[in-house]
C-alpha cells in the first residue's frame, strides 16, 4: 500500500517562518512543507483540525507538525494547544524545537555521554537558565548525573532546579551562583563534565581555569560567537583532546544536532502519535 | 508533449491559510502549492496576473487558483475580482470552497439524490440561512425539488428564497419560521428529504419528531459536534437505514465531500477555463 | 554524488509574495520554494543564516535566495543585508529582480544588440528614470553606447547620469529634458536605438515622429498597456521590420525576459557564489 505524500506543517511563532527548520525538513525527506509564520495559540485548532480531518486514520502518519521560532515559551504554548485537539486515534505526530533548544541540548548531552558514563557523575551547566541550559539540566538529571545548575543569579538557578525537580523528583540538583571567576572555578571543582549554555560572545570559563580543573573529562561550549564561552575551545572542536579533556565547540556539536533534527523529522512519519520534545529527541540519539 | 508542474495558488481570506485545503490539494496530485493567507481583494490583480503571464497559453491549464477561508462572502469577493482579470484566452481555472460550503452542500444533496429522485420531491432544509444551507437550497432547487427553507427567523428564510429565486426563476421555494418544535414538525410534514445545515451543537429536530415524520425517506445531519442536529443520527451514519429512513451524519457525508473536493482540484487542471462553484462541484459528482 | 533538493528562498518586500516569480522558479526546475512576504531588512539575518548553516559547504549551491517585490529600493536593501551575512566560503547565490526590472532591462538591451552593435552607437532611453529605465541606461553604457538619458524633468535625468557615472566612469551619458514632442524628436535625432521605459499607458513618441527619425534602426517599447509608448509598435512585435526599423513591443521582449529569468534561476544553483543583478543577468543572455 502506497502512503500519501509526507506533509510537514511548520508552525513558527516568529513573523517569518524559519528557513533553517525548512531546509532540515527538506533534507529529512518530506514531500511538502506548509510553512506558517506568526502563529498564535488561537490559530492552532483550525490548523490542527485541518491536519486531522483530511486523511484516513491509516494515513495520519503522513502528516505531522513541527513547532519552531525563537521564543521557546510561545512554542510550548502552541504545543499544549495542539495536544488538546487530539482525541482517541485522531492524532498526528508533533515535534517542538523552538530556538533549536531541544536538538542542541540533546546533542550536547549525547556528546558528553560518549566520554563519561553520566550516571552518578557530577556535571556543571554554566548559563543554565536559558532555553538550551534548562534542557541540558533536564537531560543530564534524567541520565542520573549530579547536576550543578549555575547562573549569575542564584534565584534563577534555583528556579531551574525547582522546575526540573517537579518533572524528575529523583533528580540530584544544586543551584550555584557564579558571578565571579572564583565562583565559576568552585562550581566546576570536582565536576567531570562542564557544559556552557550561556549567552553568545560571553566567556564564562577562562582557559587557565579550565586547565586547572583536574577532574574535568569533558568540556562543551555551545557558544559559536567569539569570544567563545569556555577558553581554549575552538567552535570546530569535536572530541578534540587537549589538556587531558575532550573538548567540543558549538560547530563540533552542531553536526550531531543536525543529525538528531533530521532523525526526529523522519521519526514523526513513522507513526501518528509521536510527541518529540527534548527527552524524545535525546532518546533518538541514544541508539547510535 | 510534457505539461509543466501543476501549481495550485491557494488564496485564503484567513490570516493563516487552511491546512485542510492544502492537504486535500496535495492528495489530489498537485506538484506545488502557493499558499497565501490574509488575502484581500486589492491583492488579487497582481496574484492573478502572475499566474496568467508566466506560462504559454497551452500551459495555462497547469496553473489554477483555489479560494478558501472561513468567510464565504470574503471569498466570493476574491472570486469576482479574479474573474475580472481574465481576457480572451488569458484565463486560468478557479475554484471556491470557502468554509467548505460548496463541497459540503454538494455532497449532502448528492447523498439525498441517491435515495430519492429530487425532481418534484419536497425537501426541508433546516438552518437554511448559513453558507452551507443556502447552497443546499440552491442545489435542491436546481434539481427540481420543492424546497422548504427553514430558519428561526422568517425574514432570513425569505431572504434566502429571494436570493435563490433570482438565480433560478423556476425554483419552488417557501420560507418557514421554525422557532418551536411544533413548527419544525410542521416544516417536515409531507417532506421526503430533510437536511440540517444549522449551527453546530444545536438539536433542531428530535428523534421522536423524526420518527413520527412518516413521509421522510432521507434525513441528513451536517452537524458533527454533539449534540447532533437531528436526533438519532450518528455522525458516522452513511446510508444507515433506521425507522424506515436512510440516515446520514456529518462524517458519513464527509467521505463524499472529500472525494468531490479532490475531484474538483483535479478538474481544475484539465482546462484553463473552469470556474468551480457549488453547482459545478455538484455536477462533478453527478456522474459517479 | 547526489545533490540535495534545490531550495529557492523567495524574499518579497510586498505583503503577498509574487506568484509570477514563483511560477518562473518552478518552471526553472527548483524542487522547493520557500516564499516569504513582507520581508524587511531586520528579518534578513535569520533567514540567510538558516540557509547558510543547514547544509555542508559542498551542498550550499543547492540553496539560493531570490529577492523580489514591487519596490526596487526595498529589494536592494535586502540584497545589501543578505551579502553582509556571508563570510569566507559561507555564502549562497543571490538574485534580485524586484519589479522585474533586471530581467526586463536586460532583455530590452539584448534585443537592441541583435540589430546594432552597441559600442559607439547613440541610444536614447525614454522614461529613463524609473527602475527599468535606469537599468537600461546602465546596460547600454556598459556596452559602450552613447546614451541619451531622457526624462520630463532634467534634474531626474541628470541624477541617473550621475548615478551611472559613479559605477562606470567611462560611460558616455547626456541628460535630456523631453517635456514636448519637439524635445522628444530632438532626443532621437541621430540615434540608432530608442528604448521606451516610461510609465504604462503614456505615449512618449508618436508614430509620425518615429517614422521621421531616419537614423533609427531599432525601436523598443516596454509599455504593454494601451496606448503604447511608441506609436505604431504593437505589444506583440518582435523584431518586426516596419519603416526600415526593427520594432519590439513589451510582449515581444517578454519572451526573452522569461528565458533570461529562468536561466538566471538555474544559474543560481551552479555555484554558491553568484550575485545576479542587472549586469550578470544581461551577461547570461550574451552567449545565446
């Protein structure tokens, strides 16, 4: 039996729908893209119903929805609304990757996991309160790491800890205020993994500090804009060994991020009930 | 000689172009969809000229325009503007199905016609003043039925009669005010066909009333949202015989509606001069 | 090695993206169109980065950007912003054809060149200060013609001369004020080529004037809306010989314009570094 053409409905919260997400979808093999910009929650019902009520249930797996845009909270609101439209077998697969946060965080934690069993290991997340950082914390905690959640503001770090603890009551999380270089050094002392998810063009950990942290096995910097966020890591570094540490830069992680993004798009069309958020996208890479 | 790719230009009066119409177009075999949202009459000339002046006249049949959106009057304004842009052989095929009103009405009347010759038969349309109801009245009248146009407000029912009488001077139409259950019972007394096109989630005809109407051979309810509009009809009913009547629910009619919609899209690309409104879409199903 | 699907990102400065440009792109063989309307310069960076950072450098030639819309200055602002996003090998091909000005001007000058060597020849451009006219002046000057830049306002004609002289210091340009029929006759006296790029539905040169201009070998009218801009030229004229002159009307030039437009789209995907403005599009036709 022949399946109908694969249609990906891209719902973007930005006025102009993402070219990035569109190109990845094409390269993942979709047949038709329906790209929508400036999508608000009140528009969701009609859009989702249009996807639900046009193809027979056996063919619902050939239509899927991707939610993107720079505003992660706005994307999450669309995701929640879309799920409300489903009933019984009347559902289609969904993926959210607003701001690229899910694929980036999943790729970073997968890179870390290549060099260190994450269960029971101490991992420090710098700049942990942004959309990528919060997902890195979630994924590390779910893998059983002891996670140090670091931010320039303790209250924000604690907020992320609280948020993740609700999802994962067994998570081992501590909030760290890292306003000074000394505080950052303390936050990585004894840690095996450090991942920087802070703002672009801000160095949070200097090269000497990183070298001095003798416990570090893996250092991953997700900032691609100079100056990089962790001193002595080049954006292109990809499992580059220096100073006894495995180093990854933003571009080095990017290859895996793209591979995950494409695999997730393909996964959408294997059934009509996938909901791919950070954890599910991470799991896709776990078998590689 | 090879035809160029089939391009369907979807002009939608809603801010977000319809996913429903897009999926149907893909499944009808178009190659490229150009989807436009928030289309207003002043934008039509440029859009239509772009379709007219890009391909040789022999290839104009490979470009067509679909007009959709929730506002039927707004769609009709676009259709009128689009037709004004044509001259001589410089024209392309057009279809309008704002609010799905044309395909839904055509499917409902085709279902009725499967079980009762419509010429000379009495047919009652409940909720006849909406976009679907008015088209059901038009199509029934054109088939030669004696149509009872029912509404909670007599003036609105009479307005629909007047409107249809202008198009079809020979139409046999009477306006019925149906504010009470008794008035509804009267409106279906002696009728062979009843079609409910009223607002969703409003019961206009109860199950006991329907059973007591001994003349009824066909009862069609176009409301899919509970409670259904005609008591004792399930949305999935499709030529289900109960109480000596053939019953159709909204989903039961929906299969034919989808088939008509796809056939109409395919018809667009068979010549460059089709204009598919309710009557032409109904005619497509007449040969099945 | 298989190339990925060809994606053309159409960035349009009008609210509704051009159907014209979309159909031509499809007919030039692209696989996927990403159509954006209402594009402003501040949106460019994200859109271009999305095209740059999704495919490996070897595959960047399979993604390209087309800039269109009715406002040429607005399109040029997008082009400038897009070029600023490139660095090193990280670039993709670009084309601009706002208002169809580049393809129209290139086609007109190519038509002229079929019948008269342009180097050293005197060519008069009527209505030279619009987006098409200015490009006709640029292309004629670059080919070595002695160009008379004509406008109803001398200051505007002189402005175009100045603008082109900056790009082409060796250009031979003179400004002509042509408010009266006599002034127009003077402006074409001794000229071998006349091209009208003036406003639609305005006759700038009457049929008797044209016939009396014994030096004229080629007369090209780019106005398709009656009355035509040069008397005695039919829109369909294409190298039609009358009165000892080769005549072209807007539709007669249109065939070459369309061929150039399609060739330019195809050219975009042959490398990742093309920037196709008027001159480059003109050069594409130079080999035919």
